[in-house]
C-alpha cells in the first residue's frame, strides 16, 4: 500500500459537484492499494500515519502527531498511486488492485484508522470520479509505502 499524507488546514472531496466529506486542520490521506497488498499491511501503515510527528508544537517544531493534536483525517482511495512510469510516457496501472480486492481493504483501512485515532474520519467514494480540494499546510507532504517500512 502506498499513501500520500498531506498536512492540511482544510480539505474536502466532492462527487458530481456534491461535497461528500470535509475536514478542518488535519491530514488528507491518498491511499493506493496494489494487487499484492493484504490486510497485514494495514495496522502498520495506519499506526505510522496516526503517530507521524508532523504537526508543530508550541516552539514551532514538527513534534506532534495527529493523535496528539486531535486533528481530523480525510481518506481517499487513489489507484493512480500504483502507476508504473518506467517505460514510455503513458502510466501503467497493472500493479493496482482490482476493485473487488481493493474496496474491502480500503474499508478495512478506514476502520483501523478510526479505531487507532479514536474518532471517525471523512472519506471519498471508492471508484468514483472525485474532486479533492485542499489547503496544504506547510506544505508538508509525506510518501509512505508499506513495502518499504523505515
């Protein structure tokens, strides 16, 4: 699984010009699920995101986590994160999980995130054409890959 985490002042997701979810200060998480991903990656990735110290403390240092700040989260599935661009100029999505596999893992990710955060999260609509708006705070953008834990 791949995740792009963006610290935001606010973010929202809309489908057919109707807002589905919106958040204030917190994290926008774009989640890509590959066909060789399984549920075992979810707890590690969620724990990493929830505890990632990328929010400022009283001294202006990035030393606080989403959990510590009480910030909100918006989780949006994004199969294009699984793109391979090694050959040519047209991305290949062959590594992306098929919807019948990815959707249950996406739901499991959301459930685990809510459990670890202790709060509900906003979500996109799986498989829909979405418009995501955000006001990036920093900007702070982090890429995580469950296959390359640090």
